[in-house]
């Protein structure tokens, strides 16, 4: 009877440890998932910013080319 009680106690400890480990794994998963969502949102914001900067660069390049062309025409006139 003592052996059976000991085995039950051991199994109960193992079960408790496994349940604790599972809760910790769930907590870790939630933290990682929240970080993934945050980084994904940040990446989307950076993509938008990059597109805006690219459009600004294109616009400034065209404006510069037009001013250079106007300067050349003014110099020849």
C-alpha cells in the first residue's frame, strides 16, 4: 500500500510540473505572438514611410531636372 501511495504522489508531482510547464509555454507563446504582431505593424508602418519617401524623392528629382532645364534655357537666351 505504501508503494502505491508513493507512486500516486510521484505521478501527482509530475502532473503538477507538466501543468506548470504548459502554462509557462502558453505565457511564452502569448508574449512571442504579441511581439510578432507589434513587429508586423511596425514593418507595415515602415513600408508606408518608405513609399512616401520614394514618392518625395521622385518628385524632387523631377523638380530639380525642370529647374536645371530652365537654367540651361535662361543661359542660352
